[in-house]
C-alpha cells in the first residue's frame, strides 16, 4: 500500500531530540542534543515541515522555544505544541490535530517520532498517523502498542522515512 506523500514530521522533545534530565524543568536542564539530532533535523528540513509535540508540566511554548534556541534547533522547527499551553497531552489525538494545524499540513500527511510507546506512539496511532519509535536500549517493547517502525538512533530516521513512504 502506498501512503500519501509525507509533508510534516513531529518529534517528541525529551529523550528524542534532547537528553532529558528527570525531575528538572526545561530551564534547569543542561541542553544536550541527542546524537545526530541537529544533523537529522538539518537534513530533513528542506523536504518536510518539522514540528514538536511535547507533554510538559511547568513549561510551555515560550520556554520550549527558548531551550530549542539554546540547542541550536529553533531555526529548524516550524511549529511546536506543548501540553501545558494547549491544555491536552499525548496520547490525546487532539494535540496531533493542533500540531498539524500549526504546521500548516494535513494530519494525514504527518508522522510522529518519539521515545515513549505509551504517549508518543500510542497517540500518533490514535490520531491515525504513523508512529516511529526511537527505542533506547533500556526500553522494553509494549505488546499493547505496535509502532509503525522502530529505530535505535535518530541517524536512522531519514532512511526510515524514505522506506516508509516509498514502499508499495
């Protein structure tokens, strides 16, 4: 089955683009991009609209934008949605609908990349879009959530996206 051409890619923030520090607010964290994060965003940017959908508690859109600027990533991101400011969190499909609206692309033309099966991937699947799981070595699979694809490094994402959208 051939999918509609991909126009936008959503990313989770913590442990997908930036190394998350448990029990710290965004403004307290040392901003350390995961390996390949900036390079992959730079490679994908000419072909896709890029967005972030992030579940946050004490931080909103402005705080996330400030951290992305510190990480050198803000220039690569077209839209972002934080659960604190939007009022709904992943896995609620409404946050993906809002992300697509902010990106200016049809939801059906997007996919989600994230490290959490229960929020990022389950939410994407609930919204009817592919979910690409960035599986860290310590994460066990969840028999209740079947990601569309699994990668073990962000560096694998461009090839994964190409394979996902050119298969027939």
